[in-house]
C-alpha cells in the first residue's frame, strides 16, 4: 500500500520523469527507487557536456563545454568532454545549455479559470491552494523555470506554505521568492471585493494587506517581512483583472508607496509595484521601488525616470493573447476582457519604447493568469517587439537574478552559484521558440527532467 501523501507522490513522479539520476547498478531504470521524497535539495553532483552553452552574462555562446556540478553548486566549466572520473556524465552534445530560467511575475498557487469567478477564493482553503500550487510548481519546473518570484496570492501565505515545502524537499518546484499578501487600498486592485458580496462576508484571510495611510502600510509591510516574505508588493494603480478599478488611475499615493519601500529596504528586501498607469509608474519610481510590474500605459517621462533610477520593468506582454482567447471562452467578466483589450497593445508599444531607450526589462509573465508551464510563450513576443534573442534570455537569467537580489545564487552558469541548468535542442538564438521545448532541467545538481534517451547514473542524497 502506498502511504505517501499526494504531494509527495507528485514530487516523486517529477523526480523520476526521465528515469532521472537513477539508482547505482540499475542502468536506464525508469522509476528509480532513489527518486523518492523527501529528498535533499541542492545535493546533486554530475557533469554535463553541452554542445553549446549560454552562460547568462556573455554576449556569445561557448561551444563544446562540460559543466561540473558538485553538491548542488556549479564548479568548473572546461572545454570538451573531460570531466572528473567520480562523476556521471550527462551527454548533451546536440543541445544548447542555459542557466535555469527565472520568471519574475507569477501567481503559482492560482489558476487562470479562477478569473471567471473570483468568489472561489472565499472558500478555497490553504490545503486546496497548496494542492494547486504543487501542480503548478511541477509544471513550472518542467518548463525550465528553476526560480520564480511569486508576487501575490489572494489567500494570504499560501505561497509561503508551498515555498517551504519545496525548500524541505517535500515537493518538486522552483526556488521561490514570495510576498505573502498584497499591499492595497480598500477596493483596490489587490482587494478581493466582488459585486453582490457584502464586505462583511469577505474572509479576513483574503484582505490581510488592505489598508490606508503611510503608517498602516508601513505596518503591513513589516508584517509581511516578519512572516517570511523575501519581497514586498504594492498595488499602486488599478488592475485589469479586478472589479471596479481603472488600470490607468492611481490608487496608493507616493507617500504610501514610500513607507512600504522604507520598510522593505531597511530589511534588505526588494519591493515591486503593480502600476499600469503612467502617474503610478512615476510615483513608484520616485518612491524608490526596485521593479514596476505591467507598466501598460508607460509614457516618455516614466521611461526616462525608470532609466535614470535603474528601475526594471516587468512587462507581461504575452498574456493579453490568452485572456482575449481563452478568457473569453471561459466567460471571464466582460469588464476584465474589455480592460485587457484596452491595455494589451498599449503595453506592447510601451515595451518597445522602453527597450529602445535602454530601460532594464526583466522576464515576468503573470503566469496564473495563463497556465503555469507555458511561461516561455512570452519570449517570441519580446523578440517581435524589439529584443534580440540574447537580450530576452538575459532578461530571464542574469538580469532577473540581479533585480531579484539573488545574483549570487542563480541566473548564470559560473562557479559557486547553484547548479541550475536547462537544455534545449538546437539554437535558441536563431529560434527563440526553442525555449518552449525544454528537454533537460537540472536544479541544484538534481535532474528533474531529461531527454528520453538513457540518462546518467547517480544517486541524489535521500532525506
């Protein structure tokens, strides 16, 4: 009888996706006994021979390189196939290797279909959110995204539960930086106010960060940090997928944003501002935020401010297509569909203008609004709208890591960082669509996805 929890069974299945890092003496085993949970994260050791290697910081790939990973950390990168005799070799001579990708804007405990009826959050339990998160985490990791910023969940702290489960090796998923809850004004873009539902009937757990005034926002920001958030998230403007809000209109004022910034930076945390409208973008930049999310109606003045203050934009330029097609098919509220149509092309034009002006743009998708695991659908839009393929890749590797504050951990294939590596067949610099077909995912030296042919043999440390 299998007594493992559903969460642990899912993690075990993902660990064994390609017969990964099989048991010693069981060559080619498809379900190795060693691939069980709990496992010890970041404990794997192997060598990977890459036909080409994009390291996340150089402007050109290297050819015919072997990457050594020991105890979950990157070691030497050496020419050819030479590797330490005590390590198994994963042969990827027909592949391009890259650092594990980073998505700077996800909602990993939520689903696109939730947008059809936001009242679902009034009854969703933490356990149900965790089950959803486990599936989404598995899909995200399998798609090659080994790190994510989870920038908001309506049910407070469900992101923390998932992050901690991943960090303990109980489930398989990406590294997560979380916010715990949104900071938003009453009735704002992060407040779950739904027509026909009296506010007294809205559960407190979905309104933890709802407040007004600099002092109260300072307290809510400190509460998020004290609860374990790596990031603070403020809702500066109206939202597309929220009732009653006007995306171009300010909600939090500059003083309120600045109060949250002060708390975040005092605790050495980054702070992100949801801001569609030009005025809110300017207020957020002048208040001192690190990244601006969406930036749909950015204007020339805001672009100049972002460049001058080295504030990065996280512009989710793909998901408008999903909302218009699948959202309409799923009967999302007409208000949401209208605001999506109004903002999608404006955002894409703003993306082109900001990129041409030299504003840093990090890869952020709003996954959760569209299905987790399809994150890489955004890369072609970024290239169509002005980025070179290498720029798009850096936006999801070294640049993202820098604005996450984790550039000493992830985002590049250099010695000392975590052994997070993915591989695609062919050359993504010639065809960025290749990043939608990741065939190998190594996280912390452990293989979570491998090509279908025979894998190397090694044993991840059992917990």
